[in-house]
C-alpha cells in the first residue's frame, strides 16, 4: 500500500481508529488532514506524523457543524489542490452525556436530544462530508471514501438504538455513494469494526462483567486494536482495492459469524 503524493482527510483523527488511520496513511507517503473536535489531540497526531518525517495538517472540526465540514473540505482543496481519500470516522456522545453509558437506554426511553445528536454525528455528518468531497473527486476522476460503520449497523445491540440506526444508515449510504459515483472513478466503502479497544468503548468496559462477556462473545477471545481496523481502511483507500466499491468489510474477531446459539457439543 503506497500513498505517495496522495491527500487524505481523516475525521476523528485525534484518537483510536482515526488516529491509527492517519498515522498509517502518512507512514505510507500520504499527506493527512487530521480533523477532530479535540484540537489538542489533532495537533498531537500531526506532530507525531511530522516527527516521523511525514506530512500532516491538524484541523479543529466539529462534524456536526456544516460550516466546519465546508471549511475542512475547502481548506484541503485550496492548500493541497486535491482530495484522494476521505475517512469519515468521527463519533462522539452528546455533551449532555458525560459517558456513553449515560446515553444508553431502551428505545422508548431514549431522550430526543440523544437520538438526534447520534444521527447527526453518526450519519448526517458522513453524508455532508461525502456531499462536499464527491464533486471534487468526480472532477479529478478518482478518489476513495471509506466510512467507519460498525457491526452495530448490521445487527441489533441492547440499549443503543440510535447508534444502531445511524451505523445501519452509514452502510447503506456507502452503497448509494458507490453505485452513483462508480463511473466517475470514485470508490466508496465502509469498514464494520467489532469491539475495538479505544476511549469510545472505555466507559462500557468499566461496567462490571462487560469486558468478560465481550471476550466470550468474540470467537478470537479479545477486543480488536485500532491498527487492525486502520489496516482495513487503508486497504480500501489504496489501489489494491481498485475493484472494491460498495463493500462493508467486517473486522470483528468472528463475532458476527456466530448464530448466538449455545454449543451443540456435549459438555
Ligand atoms: N471502538 C469500537 O468498539 C468501535 C466499534 C465499531 C465502530 N466504531 C466506530 O469507530 C469510529 C472511531 O471511534 P473510536 O472507537 O476510534 O473512538 P475514539 O473515541 O477513540 O475516537 C473518536 C474521535 O472522534 C472525535 N470526535 C467526537 N465527536 C466529534 C465531532 N463532533 N467532530 C469531530 N470529531 C469528533 C473524538 O474527539 C475522537 O478523537 C467511530 O465512528 C465509532 O462509532 C468503534
């Protein structure tokens, strides 16, 4: 995988999966716009890249603000002349919930504000960035968009309805982007991570017994690492994936391969 001369934007680049994608893209020769609502973390990632001889620009972006997305796309185009790769990856909880657990609840109990924020940050922001980047990629005749969906967009979880709905939307929006822009030389794919050890999952992991139950649910018996998702994202962004578009690639340690039935082997 080589990205020499390529320009990529990663949202949520300050932490977890986005950070790993940004570092990986830069390590393979690409120039990264590291966008995050957390200015300090975005700057730290850009500094790390520069310290390793790579090229990066940190940008403070709240993906729930249309004007921030406009600025992210416009500044990238004006500074670097093109956009080859867009990784729509940012996700965070509403400010009203200090931890992800506080935003959890059965669907009839979800606050309106939690629902609308999760759809905004998880789905609408992805559409908006695609809307702004696609005309540029179309004019170039090339480009790769990789959205971070989730296995939570393919199956149901208990207590996080808005997240499940947003991620399901990302998977199908990815397919729409893929078929509508395939003849313009633009590929659109998504990755569906299982449980990955990042700050997003940390509050849930701190609930008693949660981590153990996760390890039982995952055939590999462990959580994934951000780099294990970034590797899939970078593959999808690269020319190695030249015939891959509209795909939702699962990387979950085997979790969704299971029916959930108990073992049929006698004890
Ligand atoms: N960790 C998991 O188990 C898991 C599983 C499936 C999918 N995902 C998805 O992976 C993506 C990355 O999550 P992560 O696990 O690396 O979490 P993370 O918390 O480590 O990283 C998310 C980043 O997004 C940033 N962010 C939050 N709100 C933002 C906003 N409004 N505008 C811009 N940036 C914002 C945060 O500051 C943070 O740097 C998310 O889309 C998440 O839904 C994660």
